[in-house]
């Protein structure tokens, strides 16, 4: 690893309020080192949240900025880059047209980031900056990720993600609401509180109840930079008392004076104030004692994920496990069977691992199969008869941190077709709206899950500690068993037929009796 060549990497964030690019040098020796940061204010969100589009002038400005970024990347001899568009891009009616224009005119390809993916990257950005990340997460902690269009609240207990929820309480969205109400500045605090209270009270009833959260980690572009600079925070921590004193200063300061004091524009000063009031409301509900403002941005998370993928750094936390925990919490919410899910996980992943050469899928698809196993019966909460369709809609409608829209679509379809007839691509390609590659992934994962499901038809976990091996043209599934498996073996042929069609390979059960 030490001999790995250093690499110059650019991370680009096309956000709701500004466009940001950070240049990093990646090294196997020292990890990530930021060498430059460029920011340009373009209020895409203000227009998008109103009309669903941005005007021609903003498009021209956006393209000009990205052309400048491209020249900077050339000057730094950037080896690779990743560019993402967030909520303002997501909510555009014509996002595909705009992104194509940008690529043609600037050469920069911007990928549309789902909210779950964006918050996952922000979460990684916190880990990138916090040396004591794991230690802090051992105490009940909430990461409050504040954007222009929405906020994400992620709760952690004992270094484990409990829940993550998105609320449409972004600072730009709140500001647009205040302007629509023609509110006077003297009424801002009360109105922001009222805008927040419904969402936050629902969150409290569902996920907090009487529970208190001592630590808040704030990820934002508005409040954190000012706190870091103004309070000269030691290790970026401030107490709730220090934050209260800071709020007193903001409350008694006109916007113009605030902008002058903190060396920001007046519009940005308003967003700073809104963000501070938003954090104040969250802090009040959670009764937090400490605030941590690491001063990270999405670009830090983009770089962290890239460096992790290219093995320049070792992860500070098992982020994949957080995705799995998120799926398990969803299953729990819909009264899923934990024991059966664990059985299906064990069987399906064992089969997957034994067939690497046959299915040609990777680590990420393995994760999707695991999630599908966990959520296999979530639709039963709504309907026992229409299990397939209900499961599909639950998974499609429920955000899972770290998964893209396409990945969630794949999981939803795998669960659906585990319970219903599998359609052929020619008949549904227009309805599904996915590529042939994604369709084939769904087919392969469904075939594996169906076999796993067939081995537990009685829901009594008779097949435990199975082994699977490919031999000739058969998948040999072996288990040591001392119970009657007549039901499973009798109905297995039905489940195995689709597997054989997909892989041209027959699954065969072999039982070894306990000696």
C-alpha cells in the first residue's frame, strides 16, 4: 500500500445555494490532504423550489463556473474527479436536459445524487474530519445534516445507526416560506419555530419518545463556519450554554450588521440566522448538552468515499453495516420476522458466494441481496394477499441511507418477484424504466432469493448452516439435518425452476443426517 502512487482528485458539489469544488491530494502515506477550495454562489434552489426549473441566466452562470472549474482542474493536473448535483438538481423537472447541456459545454459529467446517497456522503465527511468519530458515537448522538431544501436527522446509539429521516426543513425552503408570508424580521424566530414544530414533534413521537440525545453533530454551510471562526472552538465542540449565548447575539443584531460582523452577504446572513434557529429548535426537543461543528461539506465526503474505494484510506467506521441496520429497522417497523430474515440472509448469501463465476455480480449486489432478504416480508404489514405489490411500494417509498434510487428499485423488485411471477424484459422495460443490466441483476438476485425462500417454506428454519458448491452443472446445497423436511423438498421444484432458467444450473438438496 505504501508504494501506491499519489493522486490528485477533485470533488464537485452543485448545491442549492452554491457550487463548490475541493482539490485533494490522496496518498497511501498520509491519506487525504485538501490543497484548494473554490466556491461560487449560484442560488439554484431558490428557483427550483418555486418553479421546478432555473432560468437561462442561471444556466449560463452555472456553465461558466464549471468551465472555470475545469480549467483549475487542468492546472492542478487532476487525475480524477466526481461531480454531484443535490436537492436543487433532484427537484428540477428538466434535470436530464440541463445535465446534458453541462456535459456537452464543459466536459464535466454531473451525477444526480439521491437524498439517501447525499446524506450518507455527508456522514462520511464527518468521519473524515473527526479523529474521535467512533468514541463520540458510543454516546447517544444525532447528526443533523442541514441543506437548502431539507434536513436529515440520523440517530446513533452505541456506534450503531438507529434511524435516519429526511424533513423538508432546509434553510432556503424556510426562507422562501418567510418571504411568501411577507414576514417581518421581528417575527422570524416565532415563525421558524412554528414551521419546525410539526415535523420535529412527529419525529420526536416516532423515534425519540422520552429519550434525550446529549450530542449533536451539525453538518451545514451556514452556521458551522461562523461558529468555528467566531468562538474559536476547541476541537469544534461547544456546550449548549455557549450556543445559547451565541443565539442571544444573533437575536439582537440586525441582518446588515450580522453580515458585516461575519464578513458574509446579507442573504447569507439571513440563512445563517434561519439555520441557527433551526438548530435551536432541534436542540430543544433533544435537550442536547453539546454541539459539534466539524465544518465539513459534501465535497469532503465525496473525497473520503473515493479515497476509501481506491484504498488510500481505511474506513473509520463500518458504513455498510449502517445500511444493513437501516434495513433491519425498516423490517422491525413493519413487523418482519427477525429469525426468518436471518435464515434467508444466511442461505441466500451462502448461495451467492458459491456462484461468483456464474452470476458475475459484485460486492454491492451482494449487499442488495442481503437487504432484500431482510425486507422479504415487509408487505405483510399491509396485506397478506397482496404481499408482493405492498412490499414493493413500502421499499420504494422508504428512504434507505446509502442506497441510490436505482438500488432501491432493484431491492423492491427482487422482493416483489420473490412472491410473484417474474416478467420478461420485453414486456415490462417501458414500465420499469431501468436498463437491461439492472433487469438482469434483478433476475439473478430474485432467483437466488427464491431458492433460499424455498428452503424455509415452513418458516421453521429447518435448513441451518448450509453449504453450497457448484459441481458440473448443479448447485449442490448440503445441510446436516435431523428434522422432517418433506414440505421444503416437495415444494422446492417450483422455486428451483426459475433459478435453473436464469443460470442454466439446477439446485440440488443433499441432506446429511446427524451422526
